[in-house]
C-alpha cells in the first residue's frame, strides 16, 4: 500500500513501499526529497506544487538528481520553474527527465517496472503501476504433460513468455471512465484510486469536475468483480471523518477489501462492522 497524504484540491504525495518512489509532489514531505523516482500524474498545483522545494533541497544537500517521470508539458513546466528560481537562488537544482506516454514501461527502483496508463481528468493525466516482469508458461502449452514440455524445451521451443504483474497502482485524479479507458488497473494487487466525494448532492457533479464519487467507484468495482485491495485517496476536505469511515464500511460490506491512507479510519471502519 501507499503511505503519505492526499486531500483533494490541497495536496497529494503517495510513497510506495521502500520509499524510493513517490507519486506526485503536492505535499512538503521529506519522503519526496529522499525518493529516487518522482512520478507525476498531472500538472495541477495540489499534485506538483512542492517540486521546487524538493529539487532545491536535494541541490543544497548535494544529492544526485532524481528521475522525474511525467508527460512532456509537465516536464517543460518544471524546467521553466527552475529557470525562474535561478533568478533568486544560487543553487542549481537539476533532475533527470523521463518523458512518458500511456503504454510505456520504465525501469524503476529495486528492479521494479513502472507502467504508465491514461487516466480521465479535466487535464491530461496519467497513472502509474509498479510491478514486476515474470516468466509464465505460454497459454498454448498449459496442461501438457511435463515430459512433453521437457521435450519441446530441448528442441528449442520457447515455452515461456514475459508478463507484467502489477503490484501497486495510482490513477491520479480521475472519473469512473478510468475502468474503460485503462482496464489493466483491474488486475493490480492494490489499486489506489480517488474517492473525492461521498455526499449525495455531489454525485452528479463529480464527473464534470473530473473526479469520482464513492457510489460511482463502488458500482464500477462491483461491475468488474474487483477482487484485490482498493485504497481510497483524495477525499475532499468537505467529507467528514465519520463519512469516510462510513464509506469504507460500505465498501467492506460489499466484499471489497478497502483501506485508506489513515489507519485510524480503517480501524474504526473494521470495528464498526464487527459490532453485533
């Protein structure tokens, strides 16, 4: 699961296990400075607003440049920020730009792979899946006796293929259309996805704003028979703590393994369900 902070319209920074990869830099967290890889979903300020601080902090400490994965307009914006910042600071922050496009796969930290997918928001947005490449027996050979497989292997037949196995994904800001746009997110082990609104009066307003309502998300997860873990992030400040707890309980009661970034909310939701 991710750790970190995510508040709609305010700040989002999600830290992957191990701390070497962070998705979005909207919060002033030391984890963002220490990470080797920064994956940026889009250019809204609550997702990249602290990038200058991060790059400047690393430059002051003489740390090596980070790799920043983002689409071209976001990378260009960061370069522009650095040029402006150099008018006032003597530090010369740098980074290694990695321009990404949906469908692209990039080498990540600790031998992991990072796959990019298109998200659905009011501005161009991508999501990221962190995972591994593993060997798998090709479909046409599944079920054959071991002796026959061994014989084929000795004759030079390629029995295996490389497949990408997604462990952890974050969609960035998105709408319910993400499941049709990028169906590969349905197979990841943990899907961190926005759940901006829970209030009934926000249901019809979510999609036009490029966001998702809890009811829309739950409906889609049930529709695709999602069987792994979902991590709800990006709640609006207007969603009260008790409503967040109630939302997690609702997902859990529907058989969806659900957590948030706040362990207190998760524990309260579980405790509420266990009451007779």
